[in-house]
């Protein structure tokens, strides 16, 4: 459970490399302007953070999966930003990346447009697993951790698919302060 918001989550831990405000412009260029070079650079920073600051998390993980986009949104954008982050993390760390192991079964409204309660309803039953994760420790990767709703729904699906533990690793976290 989160000491800041006093919410319980299905995943066991969450870790972010940067406060969102610090990388907001880079994320915007990557996601909305299609600058994959920036995305690969951000993925490299995530890998370096795992190798230097979160080695225990990296060693505990058996497999890495990314938060999925709905196929229509991915087609419109031209890529899934978390796939690019994961591909770079896998390349730099050797951690197995199971691309497309999760799918978004239905279109949803962008979470950024909703309040916390609407976010829960919006994502209920929106995801499914396309792989068996029995006995595996799964590192779930996202670009922005805000309320945790998206990762929480993905974690529930991963546990139903047999995951032993789900740990969240995000490029950035909203509402955090640099220390």
C-alpha cells in the first residue's frame, strides 16, 4: 500500500526513475511527436538506473512486460512507447522482454482526462494476458505512474495468469518531488 495516498495495490512495489515534471518535455516529444530516438535514450536511462540503483529489483525479475496500448491507438501513434522503453532495457540489461504478453481488450478514454474514481471504472476488465506467467516474478514497465490504476489493473491480470510477484518500474512518477 502507498504511504502517500493510503491506497492498496495488487503489485508488490513501484519504482520510478524521475519525477514526471523533470522529463515531461522529453516524454511529450517521444509519445506525441514520435521521436523514438528520445524514447531509446529514456530507455537507456531506465536500464542504467536498474543496473546502478535497483540491482536487486533487476535480479529478482524473471521477465519484463509493458503496459499495452489498444491496437487503434498504437496504429494511430505508430508505436507503443513502453515497448521501446522495454526493448532498450532488455538490450542493456539482458532481462527477457515478453512483447505483447498483455493486451488491451477494449478502447478506453485517456487516463489523463479522468479523475481517480473514473480511472478505475475506465480500466476495469480492459486488459488480458496472452501468456502464462506461472511462478514468475514480473517487472511491469510503464512511462508515467500517476494514480497507479493502469498498473494495478495490469498486475491483477498478471496474477490471474500465474505471476508469483508483480513489480512496477516506471520512467516517471507524477506528484513526486526530487530528493
